[in-house]
C-alpha cells in the first residue's frame, strides 16, 4: 500500500461517517458523493500512485467544505 492510498481511504471513511450522522436530505446525498469520490481515488492510488489524483482530491475537498457551510 502506498501513502496516497491510506490518505484517501482515511478521508473516505471520515466522509462516510459524516454522511451517516446527517439527517436525510440533499446535504447527506452530497456528502455521500464526496465519500464515493474519495473511495474511487483510493482505489486508483492503490493501483498506481499518480500526482494527478491531487487535483481530484482538491476538488472533492472544496465540495466537502461547501457542504459544511
């Protein structure tokens, strides 16, 4: 396993936990979508570490920060 895999996986798990804690609605759906993105990034990073994953990660992070507001 690479460090990127562990990093993305930790974010995926945290995002799923946040989504489970939210009440049903649009915010919960968005948080689950963020969790899916993190999960996909972790799967890609497990196969071949790639620096281009950082752009996808930053986009998911921005969306997650928008959800919190």
